[in-house]
C-alpha cells in the first residue's frame, strides 16, 4: 500500500496534502454556515415572542410589589413610637 504513495512525485503529494486540509477545513465551515440560518430563525422568534411576554410578566411583578407596598402603608394599623424615627421593634397603636 505504501508503494503507490512512494512512487508519486512530491508535487502530487503536496497537492494531496493541501487538498485534504482544505477539504477538512471547508467541510465544517459549510456545515456552520448552513446552521446559521436556523440560529437566526430561533433568535427572531425569541425577540418577537418571548421577550415581550417576559416584559409583561415583569410588569405584573412590579405591579404586585407596588400593591403590596400600598396595602402595607395604607392598612397597617401601627406607627413607630417616635414620629419620624423608627425605634428598634417598639410599636404602638396611634
């Protein structure tokens, strides 16, 4: 098997070596370029569908937090003992 390769000229051996490296490099490159379209489609779906939905959920979360703050400040029946300054855990009715 080595005999046929040994009988080739150096030029032919170099062409075979460079051609195999070129083919080995171009193969994954072509595969990657073909998959870029799929990644582009998925990112478009995410930006058009998922991100607005996540922003709406975040808005609901903020609204719920604001409601909790409002209800705790409006309906809380106790005030700190010293007006304008909170004491450490000392609470009394107004």
